[in-house]
């Protein structure tokens, strides 16, 4: 390993340790944009009230039995945008619900046998 690569590795390690330490203290470590429903203020994650309202709408529609696509369509029809200002898609709704309820395994084409 060259001296330059060693130096880069040492810097990367220090940055990684600093991010982990900040995250352990509850701070925002700066990996991409915060999750939908949160924002970074002075290096700390705080609740984004506008996005929290949208999360509640998604939760209610999901609990009423609407499909992910129907929820996305409803949000788009009513002018709601994603964190990056895009139209809602089925996958964006799923990601919000996964963060809300935890990820659920997707079983595609599974059948059940009757004994």
C-alpha cells in the first residue's frame, strides 16, 4: 500500500469513527438526506412537521386497506410531494411504511399447500 493510500485510509477511518460517535450521541451523521419525516437542524435530527402530516395520511390510507399505488395516486392528486419534490410512487410509499412499521418480507408467487 502506498503512503497516499495509507493516509486516505487513516482519514476515512477517522471520519467513520466520528460519524459513529455522533450517531451514538443521537446526532445526524450526515449519510445522505434524513428519512422522510425528519430534517437536520444544526447537525441534529428533528421532526419535520409537514412531512409527519404526510406520514399520518399514508398510515391512515394504508390502514383503510388502500394499495400502495392507490395511496401514491391520492398523494399526487392532492399535490403532496416527496422529500426531493418528486411525484409519489408505490416504492416511495412502501419505504415510508417500512420505516413506520419495520420491513416486511415480500413473498412473490408464494402458494400455500392445504393438507
